[in-house]
C-alpha cells in the first residue's frame, strides 16, 4: 500500500462507557500515540468523552478523567465507543440520541468490545456487518436477529468499525493507520508495540478447537465444532458419530480419553455456558433461555443448571440484578 499524501490531522473521540474495557481502550489509543512519535509529527489527536462529562471507571476499577461530555463533534472526527461488562445499563437514551445525531453527519463511528451493542441499538449498523466479543455473541443475536454479525476480530464496513475487544482494537487501529499513511508506518508501530503479527479482518476471535481443548484429533475437533454450532437444537451422539464416520462407542472413547467426560456431558456443559451468558447479558425469561439452550423442560434445565453452577437460573439472574 502506498503512503498517503494526506498531511492533515485526523481526530478521534473515545466515548468511554461505564465499566469499559481498559485493555480495548489502551489497545486503540496507544497506536495513535506511537504513530505521532514514529512519524515525527502530529498526525493524530484524540479526546476522551463520557455521557455526563465526568470521569469514568473501567471494569478494572481504574478511573479516567475526560475532556468532554455529549458535545457536538466535528465532521473530521471519528467516534469510537468503548464498551465492556454490563453494556446494557451503560447505553442510556441520552447517549443513543447523541450517537444518532452525530451519525447523521456521515462521520465514521466505531465500537470497541461490547460497544457494538450500542451501535446496533442506535440503528447505526443497519445494512452493515459488525463483530462483537465472542462471549456476547449469543445474546447479541437474540437482541438483534437481523444484524449481520461476524466472528472476526474486527470489521470495517464503509464508515462503521467494530472490534471484538482486547488486543483486537490494536489490529483495527493498525488497519486504519495503514489506510491513512501506508503499511510501512503501521509496521513500524507494530514493532514498537512488540506486536509480531498484525491480524486482519479475516482472522477469527477464538483459538482453534484443537488449541483450545489441547488435543489435535481431527474427528474430535469436527464433532465439537458441530456441537458448538447446534446448541439450540442438540444433535444426538449417534448422529454426530455417523457424520464423522465412526461408531457411537468410538465417539464415547474419544471423549473419555481426551476430555475425561462423555459426549453428552460435554455437550451439556456447552449449552449451560450459553444459558449462563444469556441469563447475565439479556432480559430473556428463564424459560426462553432454556429453549434457546436446547432444553425443552424448564425443570430439567433448572436441575442441570444447579448441578453445574451450584445455583439456580433464577438466583443467577437475581444476583446479577443485585450487583447492577
């Protein structure tokens, strides 16, 4: 990519939401600072903002002061919403109206980590693809079933940006910097960050299944991938075994040998993890959470949930409300 001839200063506004991810924020702002240092000139500027114009505390308990509240943003500025845990309470009507007002100017707007939820809620992603942290993917799909959501570490769709959180924000910013000033500058910034591999929007968020489970067995990995893709309507062990060309008994042995549990138990744990995410991240009723996780009987769901998490779905939901 050729170096850009644009010598103007590009400006960013980081809108910090309560309990934002400090990792995602710093992963986005540091490449801008280093870009100025490496290039030897002021090519990027940024301001920090919050809903009410006062300091914001991140999920790690660190409090940052800000430069502005919901003030008007210039047309040459890019807004990046910074989300984290408990995203829904952070999305107020005031900030939604502000986001829509600024979007009408046609400026670039992005969301880091869970802030994709805010963008979707404000209607800023209509007709555009986006990504969100994998832990929030299921709840996001329940809230926005028509939204195109990818599993990539970041997405750029015209003037809408999103990153999955964590260090994915660095990859997004390096891509934006490369678009502005060329890949040589982006590579130099990566070197300064000791960032040995710049990922693209084709890279996936999660580790491969063999790496994640610590086992390199093609058929076992294929079965687990099928399980993860069919949590709402579970597939029987016999069908899973048949689809990978082994017997049900061989499938049982594979799971016992490598994962120390039966296929049925492993599948159940996947479904219960999904159920817990939905309970904590959505307003879905417990019955609908059970159905979305492949349980047709609420009593069976409650029993399995209690055995796995040592609490009931209703108490889990209540504890989350008390914490909020």
